């Protein structure tokens, strides 16, 4: 069982308020990727893929933890009866179903470790588990990134990255590429995907058209400001252009 799209967006929004950070946007980028890839895969529900990926890091609502956020997310989703989300809260971190491949601090008590181990023992990974793992490995906080780039960044931050985990991620990318017959980065629109535009859609879906309109107008204002700044910079830096007289700094103050 899993929540509706609107319920999932609300769960993430509430979690953001409790523990804001780049993990929020990472979750949204990953969810975008999961939905787009699932659209191309027989047997996968794009809506379900989006929701599962959106909430894969929901355990972060309880604070800054490493392995602990996986067990927190699992326990939280099980308490809400969303067992399919609880499943990926664990599986997304362990693509080889072993604790030895975890990258980060083991900051859990023994009961939490037992819960994670039991989760492995009871599970045979399916394509939803694999898809969530894949998209987690190509989603940055700002947008879609190359898998190798993201894994290298994790390795720089934590000092290591198990080769077996690296190899499994590469195999996942190849598996889904073969499954859909297209370049994954093209399918998820790596070059053109805009998280800002995606956030407008989310606010509208949450029944907050006013907030969506405000965000849109803010972006328009920022764009106009950048355009005027670029114009002034060109006039100051290049002097006369197409017959125009160069601006002076006094001109800029007056305008």
C-alpha cells in the first residue's frame, strides 16, 4: 500500500519543515526520473514509481542521521500502513542487500539494525526496488546528474565507495537502458529538466495556486533583473555598440 500523489507531496512538505536541507530537492528530482523511466517500462506504474521515489528519504524528517534515516523512514511508513514505501526506504540504500555496502556512518541501535537485516531476509527485489536505486544514483539536489559523477561525489564526501555497489549501479543503468531501448538521460530529460518548473506543478497539485503564482512571478522578476543587469554590464564594459553611447555609472544610478 502507498499514499496518493497528493498525500505523498504533503508528507514530504511536512518533513521539509521539520528538517530542511538539499535532500528535499534530491527526492523530487529522483521522483521525476522514476516516473519518466516507468512510463517506458512494461509492468511499472509511473504514478507508483513517482510516489515511492518521492518518499524514499522520508526518514530524514526526524533529523540528521546516516543509516538511521533508513530505519526511521521504514518505521514511520509502516506506522502509516504504507508498507510499499517502507520497503524502498530500506532497499534504496542496499542494492546488494548487505550492510557491508552501506556508505556512511552506522548510527543505529541494535534493534534498528535487526529491523534492517530482517527486511533484507524477507525480500526479493523487484523492478520498483531497482528503479528507486537507479534514480537515487542519478538525482542531485539541482537536477539530473551523471551516475558516475554522483558516485564520485559520494566517494569524495565519505572517503570510500564499495566497488561492488559501484558495479551494481552501473549494471542497473544498463538493465533499464536495455529494458526501454533508449538512453536513460534522454528519457529523464537531463539537459532540460527544471526543478523550479516541477515545483510549480507540485504547489498546484497541493491546492496552492496562489503560492505557485507567487513563485512563477518571482522567477519572472529574477529573469528581468538578470536581463537588465546583463544589458548594463555590456554597455559599461564594451562602450559604444551599434551606435549607442556607453553608459556611465552615474547613468546606472539614475536609472
